[in-house]
C-alpha cells in the first residue's frame, strides 16, 4: 500500500506530497493540469528511465519518493534475491541530477533500474486503456488461474521440486561431461600415475641426492682436505687441540688467583670441547667418504629420473611432482568409479522427474477445474460493464515440465456477437481490453494481495450507468486493497474516500502543477464543475451533493 508520495522538481511540479487513503482515492482535474505528470513520476518509482528534461528547475535535482507498507505482499524472498534489506516499510527513491545522472535507492540502498522495476511492479499496478501487454502475457494468465485455484502452496511445492530436478539434471550432465573428458584421458592418466607411483618419490630426496653426488664425485679431494684439517687440529706437533689443552691446564692453575681466571678457563674449556667434537666429526666423515663409481652411477641414474619427470611435467621440484601424482590418482579413481556415480545420479534424476511430473499433473488438474468458473465470472462482469456479447475461453496445451508447471494457456476473447474467440492481441480494442482487465483485477482482488492499483481514466468512453457499476466494483476492491483512480466522471469522483484535485497555479512567473486534498465543501464545488462546467448551476450543485450523499 502506498502510504505517501513525494515529488520535487519534476516537470510542472515544484513540490508535491500526498497520502492516499488505504481504500479508494479519487484524483480529478482539468486536462493538462498535471495528472499524467504524476503518473510519469510514479513511473520512475517503477523503474522507468528519466532525463534532465523532467527537471522543473534545471539547476536543482529531481527527487521522487514513495513509502509503501509491504507487510502483506510476501516479498522477503525477492528482496533477498536482489540483496536489499527487507522491512515491512519499503522506501523507493529516484534522483535525477541537473547533469542528467539518475540514481535509485530502495530502503536507502543503491539499486539498479532492473531491481527497482522488479520490486516497483510488485508494489504498484498502473492500469490504463492501453494496458495490453500484461493481459496478453501467458504468465499473467497462468498466475491469474493459480490465484483463483488457491495454488500457492502446491505451486511452491512444485517449484521447489522442479528446482531440485533441474539441479540434479545439471549435476548429471556435468558429471557425464567429466566422464567423457576422463575417458579421453584415461589411458594417459593411468600411465602417468603408474610412472610417478613406480618412481616412489620422497619429499626431500632431490636435495639429499644432489649433495651426496657432490661428495662422491669429489671424494679424493675431500679426504685430502680432511686429513690436512685433522693434522692442523689434532695430529701435528703444534696441533690446535694440544695447544688448547695446554692453555686450559695453565688457566686451571691460575684459577686460584681470582674469578676472572676461572671464567677464562671455563670459556677456553668450551672451545676445547667444540674443537674435539669437530675433530671427531671430521674423522668420521673421512672414514665414510670414498670414491665409489657404482654408487655414483646409481645416484646419477636416480637424479636423471627425477629431472626427466620434472621436465616432462614442467615443474621445478619433487613436491610439485607429488602433487601431480595425487591429482592423477584422483582422476584415475574418479574414472574407475564414474559408471557407478553416473548410474546413481541418473536414478536420482529419474526419481525426481517422476515427482515433478506428479506435482505438475496435480497443478494442471487444479488449473483446468477453474477455467469454466473464471470464464463465467468474467463474462458476467463484462455484461454488467456494457459488453453483453463478450465470449471468453481458455486454450490449453500440455508441455514438458517448466518452472511454472506443464501448462501453456491462452486466453481467447471476443467482444462481438458471432465472432469466434481469438487471442487477445487480435480481437480487442483499447476500451474492451480495459474493461476485461478491470474485471480480472476485480475478481483477483478477492483472491490475493494485490499491489496499489492506479486506474488511469479507465472510465473514458463509458456511459454514466456503466461508470456507476464500475466505481461500485472499485469500492468493493478498495475494501481489501488500495485503489487510486484518475477520473473525469463526477459519478466516479463522488465515490472516493479521499478526493484530490490537480490544478495549475499561474500566480508566479512559471506555471506550477499542484494537488490538493479537497474538504467536503470543496468536493461539492469540484463535482458540480465536473457536471456543469466552470460556472455550475444550482442543479449541478444539488446533483453533486446527492452523488456525495449516495457515496
């Protein structure tokens, strides 16, 4: 429900604010006074595009804002899908800058025009004589039948089941494609995996082998250098180890002469221990090192294998080879179990498809049961609205399951006697379309939560008696939904809970379009003018009072 509408700096509107009634609000005014301008502004809240030509003052920005109560519309999922914070009060705002930049906000969150359109169309429904696209849309017709059938719960179950089915179907196709790709690579993957597995690679093997080969290939030089080092450190007359022992002994004797000597002795003893340890390690290495052609050959052979595998797989280290081996192992395992996986997925798809088809049939059965009742109800309303020869029928065809079920329906219509019902685009005039859509919305108002309905001069071209029947239907609709009607007939204007008057104000240098909520006495004046012109007679005033009293 539209709680408030604010328009600033738009076309002939400098500033305008209105708070429509929860039920039926009427808007009247002279031709060109600004009623269509208001609809243009409302169109911006429904995602229509804007340009700087809409600015009343070209140096200021235009702001259109609508505040809506959406608590009964069940729009949480839509807001979540559009990544907009949901609240029971929804505020849509459009801004157009003097530079031509347009911005949109929903609950103070920046939004694209597509998002504004998707949400705006769920909040407002502008109905005019030219509203033909929606009525001819098969999805609208299907939604209408579902509303009559009370299919909300069943349709929700079907859609959930259908989504699961489509996901399983997608998973199966993806897995099948993976299987076909694995099939093409199966022999190669198996060969590469076996080759790496047979190599029995170890994480740090390459570095250890490269170091070992260095030692083996330079064994003689290493042994000579070790011998020379041992001679210097422990075997010669002036060996470092012997000198350190002698120094350590002397410092031990000096220890009785003060703590300083004791500390120095301790430090020198640490050096001696470390030197002795180095000598022992060198001697051990010297014993281990020897020139071994066979071991050299085996080490080179192992390193050559590692280098060849790295070159083959275009990597730099063993760790990467091990990772490739793991990935190949998974592919080999996946291929080996692919048939079983595909069989399970295919079975799941088939079982889910059966459930989808079963639910689609239930949905279709409920829909087909409503056709005759809808045809009869709409035909009765059209007769009341001056179309006694109207004929209506549904054309139905079963399709493979779709997101909305398995039904393809077409509403066939004829307004004239002796004419066979045909698709709407082929047979109806603007006025006939208007009354047909009005009848449908009237019936839907009793079935579901409709957005704010704005009727734009739907009474054009109809007689006073039919207008009274139409406005009576509007009042019935307005008992459950908010209805705003732009009218030029006094019979209709008198029936509104609120009556807004749109007029041009020429008091300033530039014409301004304004809107005013009429008081009871002002309503009499306006309706009398609608009956008798700018200078209404007393009879016109009396008729106006009678129309208001009847309301």
